[in-house]
C-alpha cells in the first residue's frame, strides 16, 4: 500500500487564520496570505513525483470539501472540482486527491489520528505554513518511509514542518507519541508548542528513532515573512515553490512592511482566491 502525504489546512477565513500576522496586514491581508500559501502547497504536493507512488490527502478544518474547492481550482488552473462527500470523507473527482475532516480536538490529537489511521501504508503530515519547503524534502521523506524509518523536519522556531511514520506499528507501541501529541488528554497544544525534539524523543521511545531533515522556515509571525524573503533572495530557485505567496505579498503596500531585500518576483499578479467573508 502506498504512503499518504496529508496536507493539514484551515479554510482562510478573515479573523480565523494567521492571527499573529493580523497586527501588520489586518484580518483580510492575513487571510489572503494564508490562501496563497494553501494554493502553493497544493501545487507542490500535486506535482510531486516519486518512484514508488503516494496518495494525496487534504485534511481540512471543515466537515465537507466544498469550501476548499476554489483553492483547489486555483492550484490546478481548472474549473471548480466536485467532491463526492460522505460522512466527512470525499474523493475529489478527476484527481488523485482525497479529502478528510481533521475532526475535533487539539492539533496534536488531530495529527496523531491521521498518522495512526493511515499506518497501513505509512503517512507524512505537512502543513501550509512551510511555503518554501523544497519538494526534495518530501521525496527524501518518502524514501525514508520506504526504508521503514520515521522522519521529522524541524521548523526554525522549534516546532516541525513535516512528520512521517512508516507502515505498520512501532515496536514499543503508540503510547509515547500519543501522550505527547494529546497533551495528557487535552490536545490543546498550539503548533508552536509541539517541539520537534520532544516528538523525536517520543518516536525513539516507541521504537522509531527518526531521521532528522534540515530545518525549514514556517510562517507564523511577520518576522518569519521577512526572514523568508531574505533567505529566498539568497536562493532564488526557492521562489518557484511559493509563487502565489510572493504575488499575494506584492499586493500589500510597502509602507506596511519593509525588508532589506527587494525580490524581482514581488510584483503584482493574479491574487489567490478571496477568502469567503464570515456570516453575520
């Protein structure tokens, strides 16, 4: 059975996503940046090729796939896709993607459920924040899983941007990892509070000591955006992985933000889909 790449995503509704960016760009600006990151990440996973094959799973924070269809369409440059929805699960017709609701609980609990439920073929969990993540990191992670090993990619803020477990069950059981990710049953850990080294230690206790990949940026604070732009200027090729994000960034007035590096790609282009307004 092929491994699964599970992309965790929140619907980019103003006020509900990227709240730590809002003091700089406002609720709408933060939502549009979140939408652009979602589109870029969908593209990267959709275009990923590897020797053994893999399944693609969008894990959304909504029961149905329908609210995510504009972003899927934007990622693929095609008309809206129709989802066949049943009990929170869906196959996105004419594509190799499937949809699953993240369900209830804290982020750690939701991640753990997906890793456990897709253990037959192995599973890699990623998010939309690591918009500059190189596809080679995903290919490398798939290779590591194929060798029967777990893998983790630290985020530079101490969290992680990728977590992958191979097929089967760990030799010492799931308890250490479940206890960590569920935070003693509460599951109320934020993404920045789930430290990669603690996850690595839990995996080692379970019998799956992980391969650690080179750390990657993720976008939580505005300082992360500035750091990302500056590091991308040093490696111009990385801009190819986040074209929608950089184009969306170009719409934000420069008097709102300032970085020491001006990138040529920061120019106006088609924006990501406008996030739907919250109902009154």
